[in-house]
């Protein structure tokens, strides 16, 4: 279980790092625009991402 968790964290870091590495100006503009959103909008976006992540993890979880 520990190895899988570290692998997942590593993959998240790779995906998160692609934006600033490949298109830093667009990434900076996106972050600037997101910083101007209301808290409720950011919470909804974050909640949707969490739910999507849970669904994907559930679908990919190895069955016994």
C-alpha cells in the first residue's frame, strides 16, 4: 500500500509540474485569473476535482 501511495503522489507531482515547465506564461496567467475567483467558486472546483479523483481511484482499485 505504501509504494502505491508514493507512486500516486509522484505522478501527481509530474502532472502538476508540466504546466509551469512547458507553458510558464499561460500557467502564470491561469493562476492569476484563479486568484481573482470567489472562494465559493474555488471550493466548488476543488470539490469537483476531489470527487473526480475519488471516482478514478475507486475504478482503478484492484479488486480481490
